[in-house]
C-alpha cells in the first residue's frame, strides 16, 4: 500500500481525490491545502513516503514547485494535477501530468508507479 500525500487547495476536489487514492489502495499520509502546510509537514517528516499528488496552482498565485523540488531531493516520486492543459514550467518533463477532473483511469498508472518505487 503506497503512502502518499496530496496537495490540493480546493476542499471538495481534495476530498474526491482522497477517495480515489483510497479506492486505489493508497494510505494518505497527509492532505494539504497550501504550500506552506505541506512544506512544514515535509520538513518534520522522517520518511516512509512513496509518492505525492500535487495540484500545480494553489490559492494566492502560489505554485507547488518548491514542494516538488523538496520531494525530488528526497527521491520521492510525484505527479502533477492541473485544470490547465500544460505545466507552466519545463523543469519536470519526466513527471506525470494528470488533467482535472481526475478520474481513476488517469490515477491508476501513477499509483502503480508509486507502489513499484516503494
């Protein structure tokens, strides 16, 4: 069972994505609505994280890229979720991009990759 975190600033979307992750056999280690909360949690977390699903654009004009960099430095795989067609950065060509609204078909290969990397 892969342990994952979710970063999504829209509460209803976060709840739906949490349900999808649970349905796919994930354990949700944390769910965060802001970059600051996710970064603070990661700074105090000691390991055992298999993946992360990250909303690209968070409230207040924030992007999730600083967290992506912190996860990359720790060797934690992640995927981006966005309602836009493309990422606003070319720095992550290898990272899966899931288009909102997220469905099980899009999420399954990402969860399988998290489990394989665990």
